[in-house]
C-alpha cells in the first residue's frame, strides 16, 4: 500500500474544546458532566495502577467482564448510574477503598 497522497490531519484537542465551549449550551453540559468524568477517571486509574484487566476485576467482584465494561462506561450515562456498593466492590477488587468527600 502506498502512502502517496496520505496527509495526516493534526487534531488539537484543546483548540477543539475551546471552540466547542463557544457553542450555546455546551459549557453547561460539559460542567454538569465534570463530576461523572472525574469519578470515571479515578476508577480507570485504580484499575491501571492495579495492573488488572477488566476480566480479572470481574472475577474479584464476582461478576462478568461485560458488567465491568458497562460499569466503566455507565458513569457517562445518567440512566445507568452504578450503586455506591458496586463502586466499593470495584475499588476493593483494585486493592483500593472508597473515600467520599463533600466539598
């Protein structure tokens, strides 16, 4: 396969976000999702630090790999918000514990 004519397009995520922030309603929606994405980031970082796969986390939680996958994506969808107990079990499977702070 030839690379002739192939011209990659650079993507500047910061510039794209800055532009999106100018659209009506985008900033409000972005800020409303901030806590969900921060929690998701914490869960994914805990799994990364543990060095475990979704399947290994699932075994430790006593559930399926697909359930762990849904959990990791559910925080982006308010219709499928996980329970505190589920988050606690996930954290324990990663060798972590949950601490809740209200600020």
